[in-house]
């Protein structure tokens, strides 16, 4: 059986990316629910966009990890679309 080195390298990079992401997530604590307010106290008429923007600016590590996940997902999607056909 012939070994496809491109696929092996892809699996190694995917595993390395998952391990790196889990390591970063485990070491960095996210204050997601530390300052959360109960739903009954949230005024729906307030500017939600401004408040979410302020939250992301105060917690830049969370914003950067979300952006990195989006970029990783788009790269995986592109690789899946443009992979070489095997006959």
C-alpha cells in the first residue's frame, strides 16, 4: 500500500492545530460568565452592538481566538474544495 505523504502531513498539521488550540484555551481563562447579568435584568432597548463591541475590546484574547477559528475553518473548507482528485 502506497503512503500518501500529503495526507499524512495534513493530518499532522490538523492534530497540531487542535492541540495548540486546546493548549491555548486551557491556559487562558475566559471571563465569559464572570460578569454576566441575569436575563431578567437586561434591557432589550439598549444598544446591543455597542455593548458586544466593548466586551470584545476588553477581552481581546477571546476575539483573536474566534478570528483564528474562523480563518482555520475557512482554510479547511478551501482545502476540502480544491483537493486533488484520486483515480
